[in-house]
C-alpha cells in the first residue's frame, strides 16, 4: 500500500516551507516567526497531502496529536500559492469536546466556554457534517445542549469527542471544497491554473476571552484609499472569532472622538503592535494588515495579509517603500498596474460611497463626472455657457458633436464600442465616457432616457463612472485627481528605466499641452480632420466640396490655409523641439455635409444653389461603406488640392516656428495607404509644395514623410512602402477593423456577446489581437526593417495606450507608441515595465 501522506510540518525559522508547496499563508507565517513575533505554534500541511486527503486518505492520527498540545484549540486556514486565489473558509475552535469545555469553563467562565463549544458544534454540523443550518441557529442558555442533541439525532452518533477525528474531518472537508466547481471557477478567474495547489495551516488558538485584557483585532498602517500613513483597524474586546463573550466592547486603535481607543486603554499593547507593523513592512517589503489576539494582556500575531488597496494607495505605497530603501525603484515600477494610473489622472467615484447604478456600458474613457443630462451638442454648449456642468447623452456621436463634447463634462452613448467616435474623442479630451450602454433607450424628441423602469429627463443629474462603465443616478461622491509627488516620482523612475518611446495623439493646442504635462516625447499622431469642423472653416470646406474645378477648390482651400498654418504653428511652438507627426486629411467628405433637410436647406442658401442641386450632390457623395470608400490617401489622390493646402500650411508653419525657436522637422503622414504607388504620387506633390515654399520664403527646411500602415495590404507590402518612407506608423484601429472585417462603429452592438461567449478573449479594438492583427504587425515590422534598417516604426492606434499591447509592441521591435495624452502615463509605465 502507498506510504502514509507527509504529515504537518511545524513552522519554525528553518523549516523547509515553500510558497509553491505550503502556500502563501504558511510562507508568510514563517517570515513572521523568523522576525520573532509572537506567532502561536503553527503547522503547514503541504498541497500534495491536501490532495490525498481530498481523495479519502487520512493523516496518521499520531501526527496530529502534537498539534493539540497547547490550549487544545486549533484553527485551520487555507493557504493557496497566491492570496487572491482564495480558499475554503477558516474553521476555528477545532479540538473542543466535553472535557476541554469543562476545563475552559474554569478559566474563562461557563458562559464563555459554552459559547466557544456552541460555535464549533454549529460550524462543524453545518459545514462539515452538512446538516440543515436551521437546526443549529439557536442562542440562549440551552443552545449548546440542544445543538449537541440535534447532532446526535441527525447523525445517529454523539458529537465527535476525539480532537484528531474532528481535525481529520475538517481537513477533509476543506480539501474537498477546494475542488468544488465554484471555488475552481472563482480562482481561475483570478488567473489560477486548473490544478492550483492548496496548502492548509493548522494553528494553535490563543484565547480571546477571559480575565484581563482579552480580545482580537486587526491593525494596518496606511489608508487603503489614499495610501497615506494612518493607523486603522479595530480591537474587539472579549471576542474570540465569531464568539462574543460577556462584556464585549469594540475599541478604536488610535485616539478617536467616537469612542475609547486601545492606544489609551492599553498603551503597551498598542506600542507593540506598531512596532510589529514597522518590522513587518520592512521584512515582508509590503504594507501588511496584522491580525492579532490578546490573551490576558499578551499579544499573539495570528496572521498577516497584504493590505487591500485602491489604485491611488497602490502608487503611494510602492513609491514610499522604494523611497525608504525597502525595495528598489524598479520593483516599485513593477508593482504598479499601469492601467491603475488612469484612475489617478481623473476624478474617481469614492469607492467607500454608495452607488445607485442605473445602467452599464463599456468603460470607454476613465474618470468620473457629475452633470445634468443634455441630448444635443447645442444644449451642451448652452449649458456650458451658463456655467452648468452637463453630460451629453446620445445614441452615438458624430463629428459634428465635437463642440458639444468639448462643452460637456462626460459623454454617454447607447451605441458604439471602444474605438467609436465618442470613445476616441472622449479619451483625447480626457472626458469620462461610457459607450454601448445598450440598456438605455433615448428618446431625443421627448428629451428622456429610459433605464430599466426609470425615466430620466433632460436636466436630471447623473454621474458617469468611465472607469467602471457604470451610470449612476444623482451626484456621487468624487475623489479629486491625484497627480501628487508619488505619481511624479514614479514617472521619473519610469523615465530612468528607458524602454520604448511614448508620444501622444494630439490634435489641438490643449491636447499638446496635456502631452507635454505628461512628458510625452512628441506628437505621434495629429488627426487634422477635427480642425475642419470649426465654425469658420466648415463653410469653406463645404464650398470646396461643391467646387466644380480644381481652381475653385484651391480658392476655397486658400481661405482655410492661414487657419491651418496657425494650427500647426501653435503645435510646433508648444512641442518646442519635440517631433510632431501630422496626418493628412483622412475621413470621407460626406462627414462635412449636413444630413437632415433643415441643414441641406441652410447649405443651399449659403452656397446660393438650388436645394435640388445640393441634395443631388450630397447624395452623390454618399457611400455604402464609407470607411472603405473614398477616404485617406484615396481622397489625397483624387482631390489633391486638400493635401497640397495642408502641406503648404505645414511648411509655412515650419518656417515660421523655426525662425522663433529650434528648427522644426515636421513629420507628414499619409493615411490608409495600400499600394506603394499611392505614396509615390503623394510624395511627388508634397515635394513640389516644399520646393515652392522654400523658394517663396527663401529658406531651407527638411521634412520626414511617413505612411500609416492600417490596411492589411500595407502591412504585407511594408517592404516596398518602406523604401519611400522615413517612418511607418501602424494604425491598429483600422488594421483591426480590416483584418477582422469588423466595423469600428458597429462592433459595440455584439462585442459584449462575443466576449461573453469567448469568441474573442477581449475586445480587439481595445487589446491588440496578437495572433491575427499582431502577426500582420510583425510581418510589417520585419519587411520594413529588411528593406530600411534605420526606418522609425511606431503604433498610433488606440492600442498604443493599452499595457498588454504595449508589451507586444516592445517585443515586436517598435520604436514608440502614441496614444491619447491622458493615457501617456499608463503607456510610459507599461513601456518601462517591458524594459525592466
Ligand atoms: C488607426 O486607424 O489606428 C488610426 C490611428 O487612425 P484613426 O483612428 O484616426 O482611423
Ligand atoms: Mg485609421
């Protein structure tokens, strides 16, 4: 027969305890023992033994006997390899029987002894023997006798009196619970492997009931929300696990107006706890919460766990551990989850405050804001003018809504996914945004929005939590952004760690200033189309669209030229010496035309054309599939005057800015390329514009021409495209759209279902699909570098701000990523982590 399972191992400073075999709790207790803290005798049962116990094997009873040598009572706690994997609930007071009950009654009094025995009989009957809980919920003087009687009636045998039998049963039950389907699912969701091991810890129990100062409590030394030093916790006098003894009283730890404090009633105990806390932080290199018991004035440290913390506290704790020399700065960088930084840059709903959730959607842009509902961009602008914070609620947003979005404190749409218009713009503006809140029904005419059974009206106050995707009724309690010294320090260490470059996607002077504030290394993508929605430019733009000849088009565009020149001049000035990549005009022209009758009539009037003419022209520009139609470089080739004007504006701004400061070398980028010849044609024209401007302004300058790789063909043909380009930038938004054949604007409708059913592991517009789109990216990188080893390669799609995607880009050999300014800190940390 097989040898008996390895038995429990006493946790001593030198015992061979490992986290893999005995679990994190056993390992942590050993560290506390090594620090000579007063830890009760504890035994670790290794995972392979627990597995055999689950299969029905029993530990040799003699091996367990020694465990009861102390007070006679023991606790059993789970000890998985990682704390977040959880485990079966702790069982306390194992070992109590009639004899021990009688002995205890003499020390801690009859009532207390009864309470301890009763609590064990109840938990044993319910959780181990799995009897009906209703039979075991009594209280009062007869409860113990009644529970023992019920147990005997149900089981046809008396309550087990042999402590080793009790313990064997508890171990078996906990070992089995670990294999249950719920426990398995829960831990797998936390990243545990299917066969994750479970160790168990059996610990002698110190009594928290009886004469003198007795009780149990927890203490921690930082605020779990802000991370600032502060002692918090409770001491519960005369409370032993769930057993509440006579004279039970809860104390604050430090002096507090609300009631008595341990610091005053037992200053030595308090001082010892603080001393233990300081030592634990240094030795365990972590902020710990300590669980302790006091027995007649003597402290026992029974457990210590990592303090649960919010993102702000996470940053402050990591930075302060490194500043105190307890961990190196690189480790502080590794300890902070990059996406958690997004919470620091924005207002956040206070995690301690109640939330009245009325709808849920996709968390498209982080942060939280409260405002009154408006249903149109125009109402948003008037609310803004009145100084009232408002939230733009739309079915989806279109480019014309941009100024309404600017005027809002947050945006909520019923439709759309992570790269829909609303999501991309909101991230760029740093506005909290929820898209795809499909539970909402907006009635723009009645000016109401229905969420389940609730109807909200224009002017009603709501809070958007763009970090969680929750829409809350009313004004929630918000925490302000935390761009404090801890954040700045972490960012400085990230810069020291090197790694991939990070630039910002910035279209406006405001974006550019945010980019600088977050220390982006330049602008990696300036989308110029937003510049044409300006009230002054839109008419000229429309006039250009309606022009019949190239000459007329040029005349209309000449009106825009000075404004466009100023756009670029101010970006160059703000970025002072840092590279600025300007993408030539990309969207289909119909986006600049009105869509309703009213708008068409106004347009006809302003162009002085018959309505029928205007309607016909608008219809002629309508495309079935505009995102795959006449946009990007296709427009650049068929209506070249637009690119000519933009190139001229860029070069004139270059000369202007170079006269004032450092010489500017603009980077011009062509969108939606799929063939080398497109690049050649555009390059020829841009070179001609450059030559003309040099001539007219009698000065020299250089520029870099680059190509966006955002069609699958461009990735495949990256080699020959690279021959004509100084840089390539992967536009992974369009590349994802086209690789999957998945519309960026419509995917939100079924993305939830798709991710829910595991068709896609994640939304591929959010996290780069490494297997498919990623392979195209790798092919593109490799072919481009083979042709032009010195070429600059970057990623400027939304994935440039996503930590997992950034790690992939780093491995792929990309030089930099570019993302919305507010994601720059996240990207910088992720880039630093890839380099460490
Ligand atoms: C892209 O397609 O990835 C990109 C950056 O361009 P846009 O999002 O403007 O289409
Ligand atoms: Mg694109």
